[in-house]
């Protein structure tokens, strides 16, 4: 795990590392990407690490390479110029990657880095070939939904055995316990989870965050019917109001550290919910925390809820 000190001290340390990135060995570049990802620290010079590793990705141990790909995707660096060598290396490595490491490749990395039809097809075919390693994989379900929504022609052209495999994974996962669409299923269990250093101040069985719990309380005080933590395919909605109307509680871990920019995970989640046809009200934690009392919170919700679910005045 990564232990963060004061924010200013962390920034000084990261700035020094990135200013001297040419002195890093490949495995040290891996460590800095991992640290920044776990801290949700999006730095404008982070692309320098990818540039430094552009000819050295293959020198990393396979497990560390996969973790680096996951970190780059989570830091929303996939559109950087120097992400291209990483994308090419990942696409070619898929054919020979050990199944246990293929399973470690997160949905966000697949969606962000395998961003053309040929690479996505190769990934899905490889997963089907090593199907015994992918039961109950939430990440694979997210990739399937991604292909359905953004690559419909690719989905239609997939081999029957690949589509049947994905269907079997989906059905198997349907019976498993789901807490939230960003949960991890291995040692990299940090995606979009509430920090657990102290006891959470909300009921984790009913809500995803303290913000979610407070939103539900205010909606109840407004006599607006709603349901919490409702499954929508591989994702779990925060609050479902009616029909296709939902409320997303964007807690602190949905944003990069000390930033109002959504993480790549949160951005992808919202994009996919919109593509599924949901009319969505997004409530950022930093706006909610500025509201002084319940009356202000009710007024804020009235202004932001979809028109069809607002109470008649």
C-alpha cells in the first residue's frame, strides 16, 4: 500500500522524481506509476514516465507491466502521445501473456488502452481461450458492456463461442454478491473504494458512501420515492428514482486528489450509464459539503434532479 503524507510534501517528492525521470530504471518507473495511481494523484508531467519507458515496457516483469497498464489507465493518461508505445506493447503481449496476468488486466485498462476493434477482439478471444480463469470476473462483464455500447459491429462479428463464454460469465456473476461496479477481485483492491482507515460513517450494506446516505435521507424528506444500490448489468446504481432516472453520488474518491476532475474510472462509469439511456443527476461531494443545512440541500436537489421526478410545486 501507499502511505501519503501532507499533500504539499507529496507534490514536492513527485515533482523531484518527474524532473529527473531520465535517471529512473524501468522498475522505478513502474513504482512511481503505481504510487500515483493509488494516491489518485494526476500530475501534468506524468507522461514523462511513459516517455521514459517507451522502449522499456518489455523489460518489466509481466505482472508489473500489467499493473503499469492499469495505473496508466486509471490516471487517464491513455490519450497522451507517449501512451502509444504502451498500447502497442500490450496488444502484442496479449497473445503470450500468462492467464493469471491476463486476469489482472482491469476493465479500465482494456477500455482505455485496447481502443481499436482488432485489439479488443484479440483480448476477448484470448479470455475465451483461458476461460477457466475468468469466472465471476466483474472486469470482463464491464468490457462486454463496453463492446455492446461502443462497438456494436464488433459484437455482432464475434465468434459464437466468445459470445457464449461472455454470457456464461455474466450468468455466473449474477448469483455472486455485488457491492459496487468498481470493486477489485485481487490484490489491487483500491478502485473507487471508500478509504477504510477509519470506521465508515454510513451503512455499507445500503449505501456506497456517506454522501449517498445523506442524499437518500434528503430525498426521503422530500417524499421522493427511490431505491438504493440497484444493479444495472455489471454496475450498481447509487440511487434509482423512476424509469431511467438516477442520481450518482460522486464521493471524494471519484475525483483525483485535490481536484474537481473525475477519475478515469468515474468518467467511464458515467459515460456508460449515459450510453445505457439513463437520465442522470450527478452530485459532487464538494458542492454538497458547501450546503449549510437541509433546506439548502433540498433546494439544490430540486434544481438538479431530472424534471420528471421533481415534486409538483
